C-alpha cells in the first residue's frame, strides 16, 4: 500500500513521515503542492493520501477528485473547515493533530483500503470483443469436435485454464491452435 503525504510545509510532512514510519507505515512520497500530489498519484496504483487542506496551487479536494477512488484520503485541517465539508469517502482529522487519532485513523484506512483492493481483485475482468471472439471460437470448436454443450465447453476451458495456471483467453488460444492442426 502506498502512502503519499501532501503538506505545504516540508517540515510538517517530515514529522508526520517519521511518525508513520516508526509505526510501520512506508511513506512513498512527500510533496508540497496539488500538482506534486497529482503527479505522485499517477505514479502509484493506489493507497492512502494524508493531506493538508489548502495549498498555493489549489485545495485538497482537487486531489481527492483526481484519485477516482484509487486512494483513501485523510484530510487534516482546522475544525471549522472540516466541519463545513461533508465529502463522502474522505476521512478527516482536525488540528491540532493528536498522534493517537492519526494512528487509529491510518489503521482504519489501511483496513478499508485492503478490503477495497480485495473487492477489486474479485471483480471479473471485462473482456474486449477480440478476447470474447477467441473464447467463443474455442467453445465452438470443442462443441463441434467433442459434442459438448456450450456450458460444458466453457467449463472445460475454465478448468484447463486453472489447471495450467493460464488465463482464459490464453487457454482458448491454445485450444484453437492445437485443434486446428
């Protein structure tokens, strides 16, 4: 899991980085601007962003909107700023920051992020038309040559895929190349 710190003052980011590292977190980037945060967000797959609320080139909400759900975000700011915003999927802590609050929130966010990643991995991959055609052709060949139903042919490709540790499309391609010989 990637952790990105976004604070306008480098010394603030350094203090939080040391605190997080002492408690088992790896901080992958410390930046001071929204532009720097957006660049860091694009370099990594996802994780947690810990951010101040205001920067010389924009607001933390700009970072949050650009993340497209790939990151959990912790916004740190004054109570009146935090209270005035009710943004879904955004964790927040008020200043002055309590170490125990930060660590408990990070733990909660880490857990939420790991659950999100599990759900994303569990989603079936959307295949493009070319991949669907390859699988369909392999099923058709199996149905014709082995007198299988479409469901049986699909199960055969799935089982072969799992047994060989290959993807469904790759297995279908192998079936097509082997049976066309």
